[in-house]
């Protein structure tokens, strides 16, 4: 007897047709999850961002001969066997139960073939995949991680699904049409948000796995996303202060000299960061004693000054490191399907110069445990509980995911989850060992990263006004990807010359912006052409100075003022972080997140809300001394510098001298007094 096409599957429905199995089940409060495969059975997911306990209560299931329907809160998911040119096909659509509006609907690309889900079999149970949905006129799309295309609305964009330096893949989108979609696959590929289709193309995956969220507002969708993938913890109070960093502090004495100078000048400093090459070899994860002879004493003195110590730890292993042989023998190194080596050729200290660098396999739980044991011995035992997880995309040039082999599976199926698993290895062991005041700083992220004590920053961007403008939009899309803890290198990472007046202006404008970011961190590889013909040392050593007093007297006076503003804002930032940990609503977010009923708010991509009380409008053009600012309707807004109050629903021109970033306090917040 042939089994029925549609049948009950737990709290949902399963359908089998022409070798494909499709399961739709309720999750969360207003969501449904779809999984599909051409394999005989579903594999245990090598990596899933979804929390374990996300089952829905009170969902309803209706099954007929040619349909299965799941209803859960606002969500209605319909799986139907429908007539097509080459024979019936299984197709799905998701609707808002309250309004009956279609949220997401599959679409076949041709009258005959292929279907909306087009599989092309590969070896090892993998398939290349094309999943097509209907496009809708006027739709706007936000989230999807961090990208350098300079757009806030990603409708019309093609997004590569491959982690890279400055490009962060978080495959979660929020639509202006009232839904969110979590593409719960760490595989590589791309997605097209075209006018005529939305198309997810995967290079090689075992199955489809995605969640559709029905939500009346963007904030409701973000809240549901947090319930499904995790909400951020409460940020330690010190993390909301000012962080000092440069490429790089070369010695223990230099670190302490800079910290002491901040204290001598009476400047607030919460954290100082020790960048790369402080180590012996990559993969040994310990200080180089010639330059850091007594790390415990250094950390202790910094602690007495109220300053946290953060160190950069890369996931790379030098082929000459003492750990490489044992890690390779244990299967703790990312492998190659063909050939002997997939990794990076990059600088290291011993031997000094270019070296073959492999990556430890963060998808292997035993490798993560081994890595942490080295981190504990090399850093935690000195009193360090803050770690900069750099180059953790993993950064391979060139990168060929189809040639990578991980403990969790083939590279095309799991590569994008590398940063998430790397972060989880640190976060779980930090929690187990009671390092509750520690933080991670990461250059990459994936779905669910926000549930770790992890700050994501925008990577090695250039020191230009154009790059500055791109970071603001990239950061707002990170917020719409559920990332509450995000920042940039203030001043950009590379290309900044201390003696260049335009660069000094850029540092001032970027510093002002950094004052109103979740984390305020000054970093960069600085140059000084006048005083150092090598532009501040070769790359493998330290760059020119990068402290707040390094950019001239005019800049110093302004930067000092914003350090004071940041300190006075700390209670307000604390409240915004507490809200994020409870609701999942990031403290830095686009205007439409709070004003979805104001059509003009959806058009603003050059200003944002900081917490629920401030509207921030950075100046991102060289030489600009005023700018236009849209103030959302339904509120009054007070210029925190001039004290003037304006009605919402209008665009105004506001003065922006070099010493001021336009900021407006939302009516009734009482924040005006913080600034004057």
C-alpha cells in the first residue's frame, strides 16, 4: 500500500512526493519552519542556529488528500499539491492569519520545469539548490548581516553567502511586508533579492531549512527572532565605556605607558587591546616573553587603574608551531578534500616573515576544548578574560569552500558557521569557569551570535569618508540581523595619515559617531609620512600612534569632549542594553524600527535611533558643516546642543560644526541635560 502524501508529523505536517520529503512545523509564537530533502532521511543538522526549546503551543494542523496546513499565532503555512505542466508539485506559502496577506510564496521559474525547489544531486548526500520565491512590488529588505555595498534597503542586491573580512553572513532578513525569514543553513552560495524573484542558491547542502516569522512590526519580528535564536546577555558595564586600540602595541611597557597617560590626563578608559604578533607563533597562544616579560603584573596594574585587558587570538596555527603536529594528528585542523593545504600564507613572528597558516577546526568539539586549554594557560592564568577573535571567517585567500573538510561536514555545507562555533567554544567555557565579566570581540558572526557575550566589528575598512558612510548602513543592517553588540574601527583601519587634515577631520567625525555606537573603540593601522618614511613601521610591527591626543590639538579637544559625553551617557546605554537583553531590540537601529507607521522613516538611511531616546545623524562628508535631518512624526525632538525643539514629521537643516554631531532627544526622555 502506498503511504499518503500528507500525514501528521509531530505538531506539524509532512509530505512526500517524487522522492522529496517536506516538513512544515510550528515554532515560536508566530512562526513556521520548513525542512526539505531529497535524501532518504533528514540528517542530524551539523549546525543549527535555532534554540532547542522553540516548540509552539496551541498550534493547529489540518490535513487533506492534497494539502497540509499549520496555524501558529499570526502564522498560517500552507503546503499543497498543485497541478503543474509536467505534473503535480508540492508548493508552500506563508500567510498572516489576521490579515490573510501572503507573506512568502514559492514560484516556479518556468511553465514546465524546474520547480520552485530545484535540486541537483552531488556526492555524499549533498545537492546544489535553487529555492525561488515570488518577488513583490515595493518591498524593502533589511538585515542579512553586514555588507559593504553601501545600502540599507537590500532589495535589488545580490548577497554572497560566504564569510569574508568586512562581509558578515547572517542569513536573516526582515521585510517591510511584515515578515522575517531565517535561512537556517551555514552553507555557501548567494541570494538574489531581485525585482522579478527572490532566489536562494546553495553550492552544496543536504537539505533546505528555513523559518518564516509573521510580525506586525519590525521590532516584533526582531523579538521573535531573538526568541528562536537567542537574545543577548547583559553587557558588562565596563564594555559600555571607551576602548583604546591600535595596530599594534609592541611591548608590555608601551601598553602600560599608554594606559598611564590616559589616567594622567584624567581621560576615561575602560579597555586596552593588545593586537596580533604579541605571541611566539600563531597557534601557540601565549605571550612572547622578550616583549611581554610579566603579563600577570601588566594585567594587575591595568586592573588597578580600572582598565580591562583584551588580547587578540587568531584561529590560525603556524606549521612551525609546537601545537601543529599534535593538532593535525588529532584531526583538529581544517582539511582539504584535494591537495595538501587550505589556509593562509601570512606574516608571523617565528620565523619572522611569511608562513603557512592552517586553521583549527572550530566545528570539532574536542578541537574547541583543546584551543581553550591553550587560551587558559596562555592568557586566563594571567588574569585575562577578554578575547579578540580576529580572522575567524575563516580568512583564507583564496578560499574554496568546496575543497574544505570539517568535522561537521563538507565546506559548502558548514563553512559559514565557523565564527559561530568558534565563539561558542569561548562563550561556553568562559561561562563554565565563571568569567562573567569577560567579552569577545569578533570580526565575523552568524545566526545566533547575539546570544554570546560577543561584540562584532565591521572589519578592516579603509580610512575614507566613503567607507565611513558605508559602515553606518552596514551597522544598521547588523541591528536588523539581531546583533545588539556592534562597532567599527573609529577612523577606519587602513590608510589614515596622522598629518593629513582630511584624515584628522575623518577621525573627529568617526569618533563622534562612535560615541553613539553600542561599543566605542578607537583602532587602526596609522601612518605618519612626515616623521616616519616607513609610515610607522612595517605591517608586521606597530603602526603610528593612535591615541586621542595623536591627531593634533584641535582634534584632541573635541575627542576629549566626546569621551566625557560617553561617560555621562553610560546610565542611558546601560538601560538600552538591558532592553536588548530582554526583548532582543538592538540599541542602535533604523528609524522605521520605532516608527513603522511613518512612511518617511523607511526612507532614512543616514541617521538612526540610539536607544529609545536619541536620534543620531552623523556627518559623513568631508567639509560638511550642516546637514538635513528627518524627524519622525508623532513626537517632538529637541536639539541637544542648541536646545531648540522641533515637531516631528519634517525634514530640517541643522548646523553641524566640526565639534558637533547632530543629535536630537525624543520628547520626554530627559536626556537634553547630558550634553550641556
